[in-house]
C-alpha cells in the first residue's frame, strides 16, 4: 500500500469527477485524438470506451484470457496498425493482467500503456504493485470499488514527458457544483448506514430506479448523446471528496488483509463444496475486488440468490457492461468479435469481499451455490 499512498499524494496524481474523466484527461495529455486507435479488452465497462470515443479516437477490442478475465496478450499484436497509439491494460477483479507480454508489445511498436486499476489497489505482479508499470494509471472511487467515496477518479502519471501537459489540462477543469457535492455525499452516508449483504438486491433496485428518475447521481447515464455531450468531462474532484479520499487511504492496509483472508476462505469452502475456485497466477499477489465464478445457469442462480437474499453481482453482464447487444454500435463493438468475453459475460457471477461480509455469510453463500448446482 505504501507505494500507492506515496503516488496518490504526489504531484503526479490528478483527481477527477469520475474515473472515465481521468482516462479522458490522460488521453488528451498523450495528444490522442480524432481517428487514433486505442486497444482495449472486451469484458469491460462502458466507462473505458466512452472517453476514447469522446476524444474522437476509436476503441479496438481484443478478447480475454478466460482464466484471468483480462486481455489475451497473444491477440494484441494483430490489432496494431499505423493508427494505434496506446494499449489500456485492465486488471479485472484485481487479478493482474499479462503485464510483461503487453509491455513488450507496446515497446516494440512505441505505444503508450495505460493501466486500468479501477478494480484493483494493492495487487502485486512479480514483486511490483500494479499501476506502476505504465505511462499512466487510472483509479475509480465509485460504488463497488476498492476505495469508495461516492463518485471520483484519479490519474497517476508516470511518464514525465506527458506530466506537464497533464498539469495544463487539469487546470482547465472545474469543480462540480455544490449541489452535486452534497448529493454525492448524502448518497455515501446513506450507503454507509443501510448497506448490508442481505439488503443488496433491494438497494440495487432502488438505486437504479432513483438513478433513472434523476433523484441520485448514478454510475451510468448512457443514452445516444451521453458520450459526446456529457458535462462530466470538464470536472475535477471536489476538495471535500479529495479530503475524504485521503482519510480513506489510511484504511487500505486493513482492507487488503481482509480481502486476502476472505479470498482464502472462499477458496477453501468452494473446494470443499466441489466448486472450482479462482485461478491464482503463481507470480502474483492478488487483492480481489470481488471473487468471480463461472456458472452454467447464471440467470437461474441470480434469481434464486435474490429470493434467498444472497449478495451476488452480475457484472459484467455483457462484453461492454451494461450495454445490450443492440447498443454495442455506440462504442464500436461488434457482436461475436470477442467470443471468450461474451461467453464469460453470460456465465460469470461474483461474490462480495467488502467490509460488511462475515465468515458466516461466506459459508452461507458457498452452501447456496452448492445447493443451486452452479456447475
């Protein structure tokens, strides 16, 4: 944690209204624009292709390694051409991607590398913390992330050649209105008060309903014009939320320990139940955001979990979450182009690792999965 804390408190860290805004600013600092191509993986969130399209560039999708849920490095090189400017490396669920091979490809073709660490703070790849391998890395502090402050994102720039440009760009951003700051913090306080695993499904339903009604500031507000017209792309993080973030960082060591313990408990009880546990790369120390599992009947499992008040999340629901196939064209994704990502989205569920989880709930969840015939 020390390295992350040191980096986020340095003058190479920049704080934004959302994680996708941090990515947008990084792309601008790299002089990426109209017609340029950025390689990203499928099995991702709309928050990744959205700023790429916003800046005028084109997302180019690669399929995933089904064991790590991150980009299959062997498929990247065939996607590179004279328009390619950068590769975004996503550490899905906190599991480190194939960093060495991706960096080698980027070096060969002189491409920028951006690490998407929105799922992961604390995971280690070959004795080095992820987020430190690239030209720049992005983090998100929204709901369901390792550090939660309501909304917010951060860009940490490691490449000195783009640092000054980033500072100039950052100074053109403005703070959000006080009403937004207040609404986000009220949502955060309410989350801290009411969120429990047994209430997960009710809270999710209410949150989505209130988001659609505009009563809360939601994570997604996608429509045909949201990418090109969103006002979020000129906002930095409020000073209030930056202060809250710095306080929350002090809790990270305890959070890392808890997540590692929970992961070991899940692996132990899943194996006892005859359910295949998560693949663990030998050269990595993984701090999981959530514990992913593949199941043969995802919709039935989720329906049963809702009835039994068991917390399971569905993401990603599609190759580009939360879009349906009919909306993929908005983010330049072609259905069928990344079969592993699409198959994984149809089958994956994930188990909670947050601070409201108990050993009793872990045992209850695993027993539920066994009885539900997940495999």
